[in-house]
């Protein structure tokens, strides 16, 4: 695989996309304190992201199918780089909600374009890259989180730090996006065409329910890890960002090994192994008596949830009943709903009990995901696809 192959370009886009968002995560406690928000009020404000996503993804699916994944990445990155800066500039809870809604809307286009592009490049090249691509995403959000924590430690105001990160990343991302191949996504012959607003097929519904618990846990770690360390274990300002950094690092490690695990144990076996680890990590975090043990819990959870979404994307895209962009849009709709609605739920629970009980809410959902791992079994491909593509485009050859 050459340095500038299409596979590596896709991985680089996955790395760059979450850097700015990652730098926002360590600033959540700061924004919470500045606006004087309790856990429940913060939870309401955080609902802005799922609202923006829910309004956008049903439109994003057919739009990405029409304009192509590469174009969606390029256009989406511009709007996303602007919108992701808005939450730290919000002067009150209402505007924080609106800012997060705009950010959630822009993220949905970029995320969908990236996943469809990775699936198309994977199929055209014959090389498994989905888990590795998501590993690069995890490295990106970890890098962003560390950058955000460092800027917080240096006293750089959020309103300066986040726009600075976003607009350093944007031109690099656009240059990489312009280098991606233009690949088109088409349904199998005789595929039933459904509206983007229609309910998922039974097969897709099972995959969506599997991924909900996984992404709900990822969202919980993103939005509440810093607050958990601060409130449950009295960690200082310089340490509260470490929880998510450890989690993101272990997610990345799990994803970089995910393609190997999938080849060795299959999608279902890999999902069951990692799902069991996620539940164990949740229990360790709930009982953690110190920051050090909590960091171990964050790390185990990270490995546990690492491959869930990439495996689900491949399973949904391979159903073959309609273009991959349509099925991945539905899956992303459910996955991002879990990622973004789970944290507000935890906030409401924490408001009426404590943050430990709130974070423990992810454990029952992880158990449900473990029970649904069988839905990830590879679907039988049509005969004309089983033989693979007639030729590999020159731009995709390693």
C-alpha cells in the first residue's frame, strides 16, 4: 500500500475529521461552569446535537448518494469547521443548544460521506480498511482531546482555542479530500428501493439496535468522562481530560487490530469478545475508588466498544437491498442518536442520584448489544459480486 494510496487518504480523512470536535470535549466542564449549568441543564443543552443530527440524516442519505461521498466530505467539512466552533461562543444555554444543533447537523454529512467512501474503497481495492479507518478517527479525537486539555492548562480561552484548531485542520482536510477517488455507489440488480424516511428492514434494524448501545457508551465517555473524574474522584483541571484520552487511545488500539481479529474470528466472534470487555470495563469504572482505577476502566471500555460501529457499517453496507449510502445513513442515524442522546440521559440520572449511577446506565445497553452480535453475520452476496470487481481502478491499486 503506497503512502498516498486511496486507502491511506481515507484513513487520513478519518483522522482529521474529529480533531476539532475532540478539542471541544475537555472544555465542556469549563463551558458548564461559565454558563452556570447543573447536570440536568447541561443535559438539555447537549440535546442540541442529536436534534441537529435527527433532522439532517434522513436528507443526508439520498443527498450523499446523489452527489457522491467525496463531494459530501468536501462540502461537509467546510460547514462542520465553522459549526464546531460555535458551542464555545454561546452566551447562554439556549444559544448553546442551537450551536450544538448546527454542529450535529454538519457532522452528519461528513460522517456519512467518510463511511460510504471507506466502504467503496474497501470493496474496490479488496482490502479491509474499515476498522483501521475508524482507528484513525479515534486517534484524531484523542489528539483533539489532548490539544484541548493542553490549551486549557495553558489558559487559552475556549473561544480562541477551538476556532484556531478548526481552521488549521480545514485546509489540510480539503487537500486530502480533493485527492480521494470519485467512486459511485449503486444498488444490486433488482434491489427494492425504499424512501430514506421508511423503517429499516428487519436485518438492518437488528444491526442498528446492536450499534445503539455501543455508540451510547462512546457518547457517554465523550461528554461525561471529564465530569466523572472531577465529581466522583475530585480530579484536578489538568487530569479531567485524561479519562477520555485513555478511552480514545484504547478505542484506536482496538480498531487497528480489528481487521486482523475479523479475519481470524469473524465479525460475530470479534464483536462478542469486545462486547464482553466493554461490560467488564463499565463495572470497573462504576466501582473505581481512585483516578488510576478509573483510567483502567476507561481503557477496558475503549477496547470493548472499539470495533462495534465499524463492523456494523460493513454489515449494513453489505445488505445489498439498496445503495450502501441509504443503509449507512439509517445506521448512522441510530448510531449518532445513541452517541448524542445517551449523554443527556446520563445527565438526568446524575441529577437525581450521582454521576457514578449515571455512567453505569451504559451497562444494560452494552448487554443488549452483546445479545445482538449475531446480526453482524456476513450476508450472502449476489453471484456477480462474489467474484469481485472486474478490475481494480488504477488509483486504488496499492
